[in-house]
C-alpha cells in the first residue's frame, strides 16, 4: 500500500507544486462559483462537483504538509493553518464560508444598494436602502429636537471635543483645571445650552431629545455620577462600622440582583407614587437617577475588587504617617486600587453605554428607539434591517473604541511591581 | 476630620455618630416615601395589599407552558410569565455554553484562521448592545422568513416560517417509566464513577467510565421501550388552509418567533463572554502543569482531562455562573419584542390593568432578587468546595 510516498523533504520538488495547485484550484472553484455563479467543475455529476473542492483542497493540503521542509514560508503556512488533517479541513471550511458569504454581503451593502433619492420609491435594488438612513439621519442623531435649534447640541459637543483636544497639549498643571472644568462645570453648562430656557435660548423639553446625542448625554451623566457613588459604596462595604457596611451591602446587592429594565419600570411607574402629590420630576432625570444608581452598584463591586487586592501594608503605612481615613483613601489607597481595576471600570462603563437603548421603556428614544419609530412610519415600512444594521455599526464603533482605549490606558498606567 | 473637633477618645462613641447619621437618614427617606405612597394611594382609592393576585386576570397570553386563559387569576399569569422567563433562560444558557466553549477553545486554536474568526466573533457580538441584537433578529432577520404556505421545510417534519418554527410534538405513553429509567441511569452512573475513582486511587486502574456511562444512559431507557410498554410517537405539523389566502400549520408544536429571536440573541451575546472566560481559564493553567503531566507519561487526552480541565474549571466556573445570571436578567429585554416573560406579563399588562405599581414592581424585583441571591449563595458554597485546599 505504498502507492504514494509520505510527503517528506525528499519529494518536496514534486509534491509542493502539485499540492499548491490543488489547493488553489479548489479555492478558485469556490471563488468563481460564488462571485460569477459559474461552476468550473459543472461537467461532473452534481454530488461530486459539490464536494470536489473540499476533496481537492484536502489532498492538496496533505501533500504540502512537509515537516522541516527548509522553506520558510511553507513551514509558516503549515504551522499556522495546516498542522494536521483536522486543521486542514477546518481551514478549508473557513475559507469556503468566507468566500461564499462575501458576494451576498457585498451585494446587499454596496452593489445592489441604493444611495440616492428621497423616498422609499427610489429604492429599486435588491440590496439595502441607505436612502432610509440618509433621510432620517438628522432624526437618528438629534431625535425630535427642533431643526433650527440643533446647533446648540452641536456646539455643546464641539466645546467638549475642543476642551478634550486642547487638554492633551497643555502642561500638566493646566491639565488639572481642564479636567476640573470638564467634570464640574461643563456638564451643567452643556445641559443648560441644550435644554435652553434662559439667555434668550428657546426651551426644548427633554421629551424631544433623542437619537445618538441622547445616548451620549445619558452615558456621560451616568458615568459622571455613578463613579463617585460607586467608590463611596465600595468604601462603605469595606467599612468597619457595621451599620454602614450592611446598608452598603444591601444597597449594592439590591441593584445588582434585578435587571435594569425593572429598575426603569420602577422609575417610570412606581417612583411617582413615592413623591408628594403634584411633584413632577422630569422623565429624563428619573431615568438618569435609575441608571446611575444601577451602574453605581456594579462600579462599587469593581472598585471593591481593587481595594481587596491592595496589600495590607499600604493601609498600615498610610496610618503610620498619621493620615486619617479620608486622606488615606484619597491619597494612598484609591489611586492604586483604581489603577488595578481599570479593565473592570471600562467594562462597567461599556455596559452602561450598551444599556442606554433600554430607556425606550419609559418612552425616551435614543438611536435604537428612533429607528423603531422610523421603521413604523407608513412611508418607510420594511426598513428594519437597514436601521438596525446602521445602529449596530454605530454602537459597535463606539464600544470597540472604548474597549481599545481602556486596553491602552491599562498598558500606559501599569507600573512594575 | 469632623470627628477631630469632637475630640472623643472613646472609639466606640466616635464610631457611633456616622452610623447613627446614616441610619437616621435612611429611615427618614423610607418614612418620607412611605407616607407619600400612603397619601397617593389614598387619593386614588387603592389600598396596599396582595389580594388582587386571586382576581380574574381577563387577558390572554400568547405563549404559555401551563394551562392559562383569561379566566385564570393574576397569580396564575405571574406563574406563566415566570415559567416563560425560565424557559428562555434555560435555552439561552444551554446554547450560550456550547457556543462559548467552542469559541473560547477556537480562540486558542493553533489554526490562525480559526483563531481570528473566533476573535472577531467575540469582538463583534460583545460590542453591540443586546437589545439591538434582539431587534435585529426579531424585526429584520426573522421577518424575512417565508409565509406558512412556502415555509422552509426540513424533510417535511419541521417548518420554519415567519409565524414561527413548527416542530413535531412528542406523544408519550408511560412517560413516567421512561423518566424513572433516566433517573435510574444517572444514579447508576454516579455509583459507577465513584467506584472508578476508588479503583483509580487505590489500585491505579483506569476504567473506561465515559463509555460505560454512555452505554448505561442509552441501554436503560431502551429497555423501557422494549419491555415496559413505553412508546413515543410524533405528531407532525401539517399545512392547513384557514381562508383562501391565510394558511397555518395544525398539530405539532409552534415555537414563536419572539422566543427564537430572544434565545438566539441571548445565547450569541452571552457566548462571547463565556468564550472569554473559557479562554482565560485555559490560559490560566500554567505551562509547567502540562509539561509535568507529559513528563509522567500522560497522553494528550489524559492531560486535558486529568490535569488541565480540573484546574481550568476552577477559574472558568465562577465568572461563567455570573454570565448565566446576567443572561437570566437580560431575558427581561423580552418585553421589547413582546415575548410574554414575567416583565411583560406581570410588570406590563397586569400592572396596567390593576394600577398596583408598588406591589407588582416589588414582586417582580423580589423574584429576580431571589433568583440572584440563591445563585450567589450556591456559588459561594461551590467556590469554597472547589478552592485549592492548601496544607
């Protein structure tokens, strides 16, 4: 049974060209069939021509699997995608599936898609109707905020980006003031600018806010408030005073044990019952409080992880310097503990951003909510796919950027121990 | 710093002040809320109480695992919602685990392509909000399915249509005997395994436990079919014409699209987190462990089964349980696509009808809380049991 010699260094001259051409042939066959709908091996019986690429590719990969061939590129190829029969099959399947899925995706996203026009009737192709996104883009970004006033949202975000941008270039000393401005002054300035009602700006009620800008506003405020509350809760949970400790534990576990959607339901229907008759708290503020408290509980657990990881010597050293509880925590403990848990903090903030679409429960509409509204518009029925793919892309870019940034931050701040 | 001013040397007294302030503040908030709630409920003419749970619910639920219609009570509706939540969570956990393990191992594959594909799967599905994924599957992908009359057929026994997935229904006779045989098989497997462990530890003998266990699991139930009168028939869904243009399937079981979309999105989303846990767990087992195992002559499978997995599982299981809990809580997003889970049925419809916001929201939150706390108690127990016992 030694018809074919085992692939080895001796027969490399014949086996490698044959193997490579077999693999290329199999990939070419799938490629041509997927892109041009032409079956190269159509002359064969249909069952055989269906599996032939797999068989050819498999034989090809077997032939080129030569250990220590001495050819560097071949060794790298074999090591990475062709280390044994099973891996060769996996490689072939993956390549085929990728090739097969490119043409339909390409068709839907670009080739058959419609980009120009103003109404659904302009969408004649089989692919995506990007006209839908184009026409509704303004709404997706700003919600029902009046068109004439949208410069206010733009200005607020421009100021934010400008201040953040400039703060990268100024000296360390000035940077402190920039950060103080961003944390303590800007949020309230920005919200005043967007809501209006004074300085000659027209008042825009929060029910009209929406779209992606609302996602940013809610995320920014929730992040701003949930962080200090989370730190305080974490310190409370580690406190030696029993009353404070158990109240903190109860608070944290209560929020962590329930889904956000029920918390939002609570803020919408149950919370008004707890206020004096006639008091009205804006929907947006109620939602903000709910999200902040909810995420603060998660933040507290992350921070607690950092606090627990610090060696006892740090506490003792701080105390021996005569520091009190608050100075010890602010100057010695927290800076180290927070640095340890940057990935956890980033994950919590990421979860917060991903949770913002849930505010549809109380009737506020950020990006996903606006798409839900647009797709039920009688003139634009059947546009769900375009809408959700667009929203998914937008959120993906934001969240992926955040996770990448946190990874970089972690690397930058990691100090050798 | 405030406390310095008091200059109280006695630590006990000094500790008392902040605690007393906190407790008092909390109490006053609670009392304030409670009084307001009492006044508000008085104004609306409702009194606090759970008596409404026995009243007739008079609304229908589209999907129920137990007998339910409008004439049943609110309590029964709550139960229907709870069971639906548990159903979708169990399905989600099952598939999320399988996919998570496969993707997690793939990320560590020495096949570059597979590792990259797995990595991008994680990066893509982890960074898109779950609610968007649910919307995508429900409003975009599943709506593209054909109408019942041209449903996608799987060998004519199962049909996938826009109205749901119709699968054959199992009709058992003497199901109880079958169930008992399965339980008996598991008990037998437990004893076989403990016997095998004893043999291994005392005499160093390796018994083929996996093969024996599988054989037991197959043979015992098979005997019930052959000897004890258990039988299983299928009721297949059949296309039925309701009116000239409206078709549906009769017979079989219909899996509603809400359930499919929700289970799909939940498992694909959670699988990314489980995959990361699995990867971290396997990476967390030191290289030295594998080398040591190889050097005493264990083969590749034995290394994986006896050395790597027991240690990796210790790292994998706690965060994965957390993910199961998250999945269960995330299943509450069902309300967004009208899958009748506990939030939609109880905190939605029942609340609108009765107006008993405080009672209903409290029950809903308590239900989830009970679930969470019981799982974390179990986890703490498990962690203690699994922790490395250092001597």
